[in-house]
C-alpha cells in the first residue's frame, strides 16, 4: 500500500465512528423520556379514584447485528466517502479490476469508489519510480513484483499493512487467515518483519530441460533446491553455444 492514505486518517475515522455509536446509544436511552414528556395527560373527574399508574414496559433496544465480512467497517458503510486509485499493468488484470469496481462500491455501502489506471508494462516501472521519487500521490494501491520491495521500502515509498490487519474493525483475520499462505510466500512479501504486499496471483516458475542435451554438453542437472538465475543463464548459454557449434538450430 502506498502512503497516500495515512494511519492518522484511519484513526480519525475510528474516532468519528465511536462518536456516532455513542450518539445512537444516547438516542435510544433518551427516546422514552422524550415520549413521556411530550404526552398529554387525560383529566380525571375529582369524584373518581386516581387512575392506577402503570409502569412503562421497557422495550429492549435492537442491537446492530455484527457483519461477517473480511473488512467489517467497510462492509457496514462506516468509511468516509472516498475514491481508491489503483495502478495496474494494462491487460486482463486491469480489465477485471475495472469490472468489479462497482461491486466493491456496493460492498462498502456506496462509500468507496474504485478507479483503475492501466499502464503499459513497458512504462509502468518508470512511471511508478518517477512518481515515488517526486512524492507525487498518484495511487493508493498498486500491483507490483516483490523484486523491488527492498528498494521501495528502504526509500519509504510504501506503508506496512500490519497495523491495518491487526485492527478488527478494518480486517477480520478469522475470515481471511493470512497464514493460509505458505510462510515462504509471506516472507517474499515482507521486509524487515513487516508486511507490505498481499499475494494476488502467486506463481511458481518451473524449468523443463532435456537431460540428454545437458549430458552431451557437460552441464550438470539442477540440484534439488534448483538453479539460481545466474546458474540457469550459464546452463542455457552453454547448451545454446553447443547446439550452434553442431549446426543444430531446430532442437
């Protein structure tokens, strides 16, 4: 999450929410008293015995049901009206976010609108870096690869998500158990013990290779833990150069 929305704004929202709850409670308690004060007494003839005083029957206030939602405050309509700006690679992913934007607005009781800026992959990183370095607030949330996480967090461009995820008003950890993700994946999205990214479309690259070609050109098969990117590149160059030397271009 980028630092466009501050933690202080979240705290201000919570303060206003608590004030609103107090006001509702006060209205529930005061309403019977106002009804009694506003009632018109019926004259009683002097020859008749005073009418018996009937104690008013207390009507229990109806408690507001708790909303079972991943984001309880948002789902209850408790957020301020606002717009979330999302930066996303142009393509099917951005198109999908645009389609579900109205659904998210409905989820927040119409309080939060979504805008998606889709940027060509070739220019996305340059635009993001330029905006971050200049302090320009262009997006609240953006898609990104964890490869640049260290650089962005050390530069102070991102805001950790831990405080938000620890607040039960903002995040229901029982419904969305972040620990369902493998620890290795969570570590990739964290830096210095803090979470900065949430996995949306994690994938595991896999390498398929021909054992006969590796053996022919003297390349050891990858160990159980896999190759590093440098080792993969060196193996590919060795096999490629061997094939070219043998006149093989279609293998």
